[in-house]
């Protein structure tokens, strides 16, 4: 699934192309793509039509569009937002009216300025769109109600590094499990957790209760650095379906040091990277640079 840098690439494209525009109409081409909107298609399209896209927001890997009545008006508690679940293959594409419909077009949004339309395309239909009220979030700010519990991420200007480190050290679990817990720190997925742990020279099964504050700061700082680097290259694309709003893929997969590098030499010491099973997925680490602790979790 797309991770924070990939979602941020999409958010920036939406900010550039749809924010400030008034929605004229919404067409739902496949009901599965709005299955998370319990009130159904008519309610979903009715809540969007006539509204202005006030902002394109993200927290961690969650993306949404705020809907307001007038351009330039800040969203408030109780306003609507369109929450986008990209799933494994969801794409938010900005296309001209005369562009042929994509084979897997699921939702079309047109605007009253007759400019480019917004299309939600999803081959595997694991993603979807839904409208929700904005509510106060646990870490401050307003988020769509279903994701109001999500913590801030390391790339957030208001991210509190020491608070996040303290939260990780309280978890009493393996370090990677804590990094993936979106209520402690958001936005770090499987790929960038492995990359951050490699940079910080920490094993994924390191017990959080034995983590020093300096080590906690190091791994979260590494997570921020590696996601910044990925963002600069348009994100990581293992799948041609991971694209920005213009359909372009990112290139950071060519710069990965740990994730997906099993049996290849570590760029730091030359030891072959090891792959271990982890939560129905995989963890990749260097046995020499990231030795497994004796009291490891998992």
C-alpha cells in the first residue's frame, strides 16, 4: 500500500489542481468505491455538489479534502471532508474533459469552472472515497471522524519528537511494531520503518522498553530523513499503479538500503541483507549493522 511520501505527492497535486474550485457534480461509476460511505451514493454526491474544496490535507498515510461553502473560508468542526482510501491501487487523477475514461474509473468529480476534472481510478477496488464530519483530533487540528485518533507524523511541523519517543518506550513491544502503530506515531509503514531502522542501526525486534531516548530520537529522525528523500523523488513505486495526480511514478525504490534487498550486500558493511517474516509481511535488516538483541520481541 502507498506510504506517507506517496500520499504526500498526491496531496500536493490535489492542492495545486483542485483546491479553491467549486464542485459541480459527482458521478459514482462503481458502488464498491464508496462502500465506506454508509449512507449511500445519493448522500455522498449530495454532500459534495456545490461545495468548494477548501484544502487538501494529510496526516500520516491518510488523505482528505476539506469542503467549505466559500473559497478562502477555513474549515471548522462539523464541516464535511472527503476521505480517500487509496488501498493497493487507488489513484486520484486530474484529467481534461476530453481525455478518454480510464478502464477502472470509479468516481468522477467535475467543477463549475469547466476545468480539468478529478477522477478516482482503482483497478483492484480495495480503496474508496467517503464523506465524514471534521472532528478535533487527538494530536490537535481537525480530522475526518474515522481517523481522528491518528497521531502526528515525523514530517508534520507540529510533530513532538520527545513525546513520540516517550510513547514508543511505553509500548513494551518490538520497535518496528511500535513504529507501525499509527496511534503513537503515524505515517511510518513497512518500507520506511525498515529504512529508518537500517539508518539508525537498530534491529526491528529491539524491545521498546530497552530503547534509550537517544536511540528513539535517532530512529524517528531517520524516518523523517528517509521519507523526505523519498518525497524528493516522487515516492517509492514498486507498482505502476502508484502514481501522482498526473500519472507519474516515483523513483525512490532505486535508493532503498534495506527493504526488498534480501541477499544483496549492505551498502555500509557488505554483509548480505537478511529477510525475516514479520506480521504476515517481511522485515529486512543487516545482521552485522543491526544485530538482533538477546531479549528481542518477535
